[in-house]
C-alpha cells in the first residue's frame, strides 16, 4: 500500500543532525587564517561624535586592523536610514562606532579599550509623546519633529457609527519593548578568494538571497561572485531578516580588504542592544457598539516607536493597524498611526510583527464592552464574527504588502466552540471557579481570538531533481530557523513523485544551490515555498511518467508511480527504479529531441495573488498567589486553523514554541530603559525569560478551512502561538483577581509579578 505523506505526523529529517551535534551553525565555520572582529559600541543614546582615535589600538600586538567611519571611504553609504559605522552622531546605545580586527576575539575585545572617542552628549529621546513635542531633540537633523511616517486608513463613517451607538468606550493601551533572545545570537563569517574573485558569506540571516544581492551591489561585484549561506540557525523570529545590519555590511568588506577570512559572533550583551527589537506602541482606541454588542465602528490612533533608524519600513505598525480588525465585522474603521524616531535600538518585526498589538487592543475593548453590556465575553465575540459564507472577505484597507487585506477563508464559530469545550469554559464558570474561590484560591479563565495574515508574496521558488542514485534533491532559496522545512517540504514532494520522505535531500538558504527567493518571515514558508515545491514536483512527475511510458512503450495512464519506482499497473514485475529512469533521461549518446530537456528535473516559482489568513482561539486557566502575584498556568488550549496541515507534529511544535514566546512577551519580558536611553536590565539575570517551569504543555486542536488562493490549501502557522497571548493573560488575570469589580482594567503588556502588584494591590 502506498504511503500518504502529506498530513502525516512524520518525525523531522533534520533532528538527528541537530541532536548529535552534526548540524552546521555559523560559529562552527572555521577557515584557515581566520581573523576575529569586535565592535566598539556607543555608551551614549544620543551624542555628537567627534574624533575617533585608533592610533593606539593599531599598535597593539595581535591587532591586524581597525576602522572608523572615515576609514571606509566610498563604502560608507547611508542605507535606508541606517549606516555601517556611526559618523557625526550616535543615536542609540550600542550603535557601532569602530571595528577592530585581530588574531583572536580575545585580543579584539581587549583592544577596544585602546580606542579614544570624543562624545558630546545630547538629550536622549526615549518618550514617544515627548519625542513629538516642538522642543524635543531631533534624532535626525533632517527630519522635522522626529516623525518617521504618518499613515491613516479608513473605511465607512466612524462618526456616524459613534452617533448611532448605544455604548462608546475609549481606553489608552500600552505595549512595551522586548527582545527576541534566540538561543543563537547573530553571526557572520566572510571569506574572499582573491584568485577566484569570489566571496562566501555564512550569515545568520532569514533572507540569504536578499543579502547576496545587496552585498553584490554594495561591493560592486556580480551576483555570481557572491555566495551567501544561511546554515542551521538557532532561532530567527524576525530580527534576523533585517537588511542590513552594520556587521553584515562590514564583515565582507573587511574580508576583501584584508584578503583573510573574518568572523564576528554577537555576544549576549550585544544582543540586548545591537539586534533589533519590537513592540513599543501607545494606542488611544475607541469602540462604538449597538445595545446587543455588535460592533458599529472602531477608531484607533497610535504611536509606534521605530527606534533610531527605520530600515524595515512600516511593516510592524501596518500589521498592528490591520490585525486590530480581527475576525470581526467592523463596518466603520478609522485608524492612524505615527511612526516616531527615538534614541533607542532599532525596531523591526519580531514573531508576530506588530500583530500582537492590534489583537491586544480589539480583544481588550471587547472584554470591557462585554462587562458594560452584561454580555458573556465569548458571546460578544461570536455575535461579531464574519459569517462563513462571507469569504473571501474584503476588509477594504491595505495590508503590509500594500495589497488589499483579504481574508481567504474561515469558519470562526467552530474554532471558538472547540476552544470552549476543551478548556471546559461553562463548567469552570458555573461550578469549578466558585468552589475554588470559596476555598480562597484566585483562579481565572481567559478566551481570546485572533486572525493572522500569512503567506504573502512576492514569490519563492524550488528546484527538484531525481538523481541517478534514486535520491531526490529539493533546493529552495528560503532559509530555515527550526521550522521543520527539511521535513515539510519533503512531504509535499514525496507524494507527487512517489518516494519516501527519507529519500529526499532538502537544501535551503544557499544562494549557490538556488539563486532566487525572498526569505523566511510573515509565516510564509509553507505557503509560498511549499507551493513552489509542489508545482516543481508536479512537473517532475509528468517527466517521470512521460519517460517511463516511452521506456515501456505504453500509455502514461497505464503506469503506477510509487515506492521509488514506476511500474505497469497489474504487471508489477515490469518496473524501473527512479534512479535508472533518471539515467535514461540523461543519455550520454544521442540527441535531445526538440521540446524536451535532459534529466528528471524542474524548477518552479509560486507568487500568491493574495495572502492566506490563519485564525484561532487561545484559552487559559490561571491561578495567582495574591501575596506574591506569582502566576501559574493550570491549563492552556489552542485551536488553530492553518488550512491544510502538512505535518501535525511540526505544527504542534510551532504553536507550542510560539505560546512559550507569547508567555514571555505577556508576563516576563520587558526591556527597561532609563531617561538617558540606558538599558537597565540587559542581562539574563535581569531580563526575565520563561523557563520550562513556567510554560505548560499546550493542548492543540485544529479546524481546517483550506485556502482557495493556493493549490495545497495551506496557511501559515509560525507566529500563531505568540500573537494573542498578551490579551489572554490580561483577561485571565483580571478574572482571577476580580479586578473589574474594583474598577481596575489592565491596559498594558508586558506584566510581571512586581508590576501586577502595583496595579492590583
């Protein structure tokens, strides 16, 4: 019987290498004669930059070279409001000012103390509202009022909706900064082969093709002269796609200039300041509702902290603006945001990429509205769901890819029902919670919903080749950071060309193996690269059947492709292995007929016309110790709709990991900066991360509405676990401590026991 791989819970192909220490990470790369790099970083959040004296450091034994901005010559070019080394001004603590290259990292680090820099401190700009005041210090002298951008999107007439409303609520919400804290920090190794005139870069990037193209342009090389490899990466989560970091720009330049390989690996202290962050927003939001709880309109005006530069554009605030609509019918929507420059580290997408903020605002507004109207919190959501027969659904605003925000498919009622049943919502409210409260225990329940735009373009590609050995090579330009691509992509291909998943070798993130692609972000890998692999597999299948039909002198319809061979139906002894067939398709003698090509190989690209919209519900029961405000999660449930499920095990792992990060974002992780822009909790002793004792095992259920916008029917899943957790925590905490009865609404994230004590006691 032929095995069906798509949808099967297959263990991951890549895990043996990872678990036995045989997987290549950037820091594993060693090259003969390799030098090591360290960066001198600004101790000031905002200062005029005077002379950078490198005379002493260049004399230190073991130091090969040292550079400041003026030493880069024509290579110093301001990118999209980002520079390789600071010149004239520093705009956040940790901004690189000089670079030292030495025979070892130890020497390079020690040598930084020999550099003398003249700083003239300027007022730090750390408060979003204060940054826009006329007398605030300008972060960029050529930008008026520290405004990076202003965007307004509207549909319907909110003022009319407000006048017709039975209830209007207005609140201010705050969502503060955090960092990605991956197991593997960033790193770059660059090696220039002067004889071959070829540059190889190993980079912890989520977008190797984009890095290759950018480096080739900056270094005035052809793209064939630059190879970028994104090997195994210990967590990306968004910040590793930001293009370009100063280190990514400088290491290749150093390798070419010195004609020796160079390596830089970010240490944990650098990560807190040198890698992009996310989350700081302030929302002034208002909702207008009918007496039965139906949403008539929403108005939201918010400030978004871009940090010192804006190299990644408006993805994060646009995501916030769009995701606020959620799964609900919102007839009138008036949303505007101002992106603000501050003297804090740069902001770019981090798992969820601004979607958390929008979900937090709308879910909090609905919680408060339900109490005001005397409606159950789950019922008010159900009354506002988009109906199943309304899909595809046009929200009449523009999404982050500057295309209309369409929801491709969905059926939200069953998702909510499954979540309520799994968490035991009704029994908990009616029986269990009153009994526990009578015993003095502070327990609460939360249920929230979210919609996530996934699978955006522009495109990805894949190449599939059946080799003479019988093994199949699948190459794609998209990188991997632990999502299970080596298995999921193989599952997509295996059924089409009749081979076992274990016989498919997957190569990702190597620009020599596949030349074009965009990157791993926005929960798009399975949707975009997966459908490209599926399209290529169908082409290879057609070539297999055509070649086999010629070999057997029969019709293609008479053939059976399975188990690594092609056989004639009903005559299983008449068969040929795929390896032998591949050899026949690549003749050493004879001509290739017009209209055909040698080999069993195909390359295909997929560019979605519209994104795919995932959705889900999270539910949680918590207990809080009122003496310490320590929180314990008693039960956690996720019901998710990611369309066709390629591999349930991998989807479960992605959601479980996302929930872990969401818990950190909601209740532990807050980057604390003082008024001078100094980070005051930049160590793992002070910056709280959830551990295995804080993260529960998550019960995960599925509801499948396939996407009509791609042949596989898949939607993204990578960020689903993290997006709604802040809203969930606030609802459950309020319920556990009975805060609304005391007139207290939680309007901020992240929390921690100390902050919760300040709010609730």
